[in-house]
């Protein structure tokens, strides 16, 4: 399931207005995204995970640089 925001109104079995935020199955969300009808929203958890990974990588690089300086 992906959380999406509608960029346009869409009517069918269910009517969606511009700005509505709903969860759709992955296949439907991607299909509508390709047609520029919805924008897939990134979950806050995913953002937090990405930030944590970037911080970990930066810490590892800094530690490797410190080890390199100590050996000289």
C-alpha cells in the first residue's frame, strides 16, 4: 500500500478531489503516477530510515579518515 495525494479530481467507483490523500495498492498507485494523476508520498518512517543510513555512512567515513591519519 502506498499513500498518494491526488493532483486532479478523479471519478469512478469512488470520487477523489484534488488534494485528497489516500492509500492505494502499489500497482494502482504506480499506474496513476505514470499518468500524473497522483503524487506518491514518502512515509515519515522511510524518511527517518534514509536519514539514519546517511548519518551512519558519514560516521563510518569519518572514522576511516581518523584511522588513516593515526597510522601515518
